[in-house]
């Protein structure tokens, strides 16, 4: 599980999306408190196509 601040998340959104699609749990924090959990909503079989579209 990865914790990241809102500021850092905004700078690395593409990488965080890729990590979430690959199964990593991403928790975004504000003032050291968890506020958002980033998880994929697309089926795993389509995840690779999404990553290719993002060119990650």
C-alpha cells in the first residue's frame, strides 16, 4: 500500500493510475490523514490497453 500526499499525487497522476491498474493500493493523504483510495474501475483485461493509450 502506497501513501502519497495530494500535492505529490497531482504531479504523478499518470504513474499512480498505472500502479492502481496493476493492483497496487494507493492512498492519497491530506494533513497526514487518508482522504482518497485510488483503485481501478476497468476490468483487468482492458487495463493493458489503457496503459498503452497513456503511453506509460
